């Protein structure tokens, strides 16, 4: 094996482990069950974005009302109206927020298990989420890039669990991956 190939292989294992660690913090019963509708996703996103209470993106005030009929917040101080996704990747997306949650979980699962080539084809995703091929491809590219960032907002929303096992020092990467795979 050439030095270059060996380097790529090491990177692959580490990347796979990264995804598997993220996968093991997904809700036990799955994202679809944990977030059964759009409203539950909006509540979760609001809790993660604003742990100390909804905050106006314009003036920073926390005296905020909710216009329920339009799923919008309104600042009582400066009157700015904003949605829970304002200023995030999910803003002005044609995709429902719950579809973002589910797609993120699907991407994490596929990469954790090494099934991305089978399970994440552009046509497959387009069909599954009822979106265009171009939108599906764009969605996948964005998710693959963003979800591995520890501070990613979408990742923080759907990864509700603690990692169920901890890594022993000196454990070989392949063995750690096997432990993660078997963990419940
Ligand atoms: Zn304001």
C-alpha cells in the first residue's frame, strides 16, 4: 500500500467513526418518532437556538410574542417579526423543517453504516422527500458538510442522547468503531 493510500484509509476510518459517534446520539426510537410533526421540530429548534428564551434577532430583547396562525414571533420592543428558522440554513427553504430533521438523520445513519452510496443517491432522496433532483443533491451536499461540525444547529436539534459508551484509551480505531456499532 502506498503512503498516499494508507493516509486516505486512515482518514476514512476516522470519518466513519465521527459519523458513528453522531449516529449513536440520535433519539433511541428515531427522529421520526421523537419529532412527529412540524410543530415539535419548531419547538426543538427554538429550545436549542434560544436556551434562555426566544431572543429578537434585531434588538436582542426577550419580550417576544407568538403569532400562532403564522408560526411567527414578534418582538414587543421593536415590532420585528421573525420565524424560528430566521438566520439559519433552513430559512426560506422549500423543505418543511421536519424534512430537514429526517434528512439529517438519514445522512448520519447512512454515513455511520457505510451505506451512503446505496441510500443517498440523488434520485433516491428526491423521491423520498418529494423534491427535485437538484434540490436533493444540494441538500445532501450541505448536510454532509455541516453535520460533522460539532456546533451545527441541526445536529444539536436531532442529537438528543449522550454517547452510550466511552472510548477506552489505546483502543484501535477499528475496534472503537465495532464497539459503537454494537452499542445500544
Ligand atoms: Zn426587537
